[in-house]
């Protein structure tokens, strides 16, 4: 066992990277994570929408078998996650390990979302069972639907049978073939219809020409998907803070269930992992393409900054120096070089605050500007 200069304790290792770094297995009756409300701040509960996203991440995460580098080849395989492939929400601060408490809570959120989905299915199943029971009751309690129950259902949707004639309240079909066409009490056969069309100088081909059927042709889809970024944009985080990307949602006017492709600084990624060790700026692009080939992209900017940096505003001081130095430079130029006074008078106001240093002021009073 070693204790390094930072107070990290190492068991089985001489270079501990954590407060307690153990190479090997640890046995204990329990491990307790401090979770009382009095020890926490900035408490916020995740939404149902976020739980749905978590369930999707749990479905996609890979479960791996592996051995650690220090273990022998005949050591039993372990079961777990690979940090680089795991959701960022369950990683440790360093990003190299999986926080077990985070993982359990993350899984709990997914289970809650799954429970809601199961509850919805149970409600829908109950509705189906009630409808089947109603049909069985109408048919005398048999195990299947009777012919009369089927007829009753057809009547409920606008179909009736009267003296061998089927009456349908509304019918939509691509093509109907019949020997006789009747409207009310008036009926015509095929030959009679042709004679009526011929007398009106209308051919049968005209009625089914592409010009007359063009209204049935669906319009081309030229509208791209709409991508909505979840969370703040831009997102501002402090140095050393773990960034958890909330992702984005996509909708389309025609296609549903479109997937998103994610790019981090132009590189295709499956998980968003940011290095927050220093001040920098990242760009996260979410792209989607519908079945018609229309593409859309939305970009989130993530700014990693140092909260302890103090910005000093020197505008007032610079303005004072500029005001006091400009007249002196103009006067000296006017008395020493009369021929250039006009040029200097028009150019002196162009001197910027950045140029008005003490050294510049001294030169302005001793060396005329030509």
C-alpha cells in the first residue's frame, strides 16, 4: 500500500489515480453512496422525455466481456461496459471509469420509462379484451365470433344487407368493374355508356387520360426534416465539469422515425464525450435525411470556460489617455511643420485608443507626423 504526494492511496499499485485505487477485488458487506438531500444542491428531476432518451441509450449500449491487462489469460472473463462506448451520464469525472451509482440511477430511469410503456400496453390490451368479450356476449358466449356479430359490426361501420343488396355508406377503391352502372333508378350497360359518350364527342380514353388522372399523383417531398436541439444552445460549462449532451429530436412532414447522425467538430461519433480540462469551444452537429433525400442539420455550440478568469475593462483609462494626448500631438505638429498642419488635423482623430500608449504620446510631442 502506498500514499502519494496528493494523498491518493494505492493498493496493488504504486501510482494511484484516485483517492483509493485498488488493483484487485474488494469485498465488503456494503458500499454506501452519500445521498441525503442535505448534502446536495442544484437538485432537478429529469423529465419523461429525458427518460425516453435514456431508455434508447440503454437499448443501444454494448455489454462486453473482458479481462484487465494485469490479469492472466486463464482468469475468468468479467462482464461490464467500455467507458469509451458507455453513455456519458454514467462515467466518472475523469471519463475513464463507470460510476456504479450513476449507472444504477441511469438504469432506474430507463426502467421507469419501460414501466410506463408496459402500462400503456396493458390499457390497450384491456380494451381489446373488452371488445372481444362484447362480441362473445352478443354471440351467446361462444368461444368465437358468430356470423351475426360480424354482420352487426359491419352495420356499425355503414354496411347493410337488404334483400340480397349490399349497402355501403362510403366506398373508396382504386377500380370497380361491373356489367351495369346504376345511379338511383337509372342504369346503363357498357354499350349504352359508349353510345352516350360518342354522342357527346367524348371517348373512353379521354376519361382515363393521364391529364385527368394527374390529380392523383402525389406531390414530390421537398421539405427537409426539422431538428430541435434539447437543452441550452450555446451550452456553457466550467472547466472540469462533465458534459452530458441532451441530444435532439427530429420530425418530418412525410416520414416518421428518422434517425439522427451526430458529428463532434466535424467527426462522426456515436457518443458525445468532451475533454473539459481547459477552455475551448466544441461544435456538435445533428443531421437527418428523409426518404426523399432532403437533409437538415442543427448545430449546438459547447463553450468550456474558466469561471475564475476576471476581465478588466480598460476603456475609461484608454479614453482618458487618448483625450489628453491627442491635442498635444496636434499642437506640436502645427507649430513645427506648418505645411502639414491640414493633413495632421484631419488624421489625428483616426488615432485609436490602442495606439495611445505613453511611448506613443512622447513621440507625438517631439517628432512631427508628416
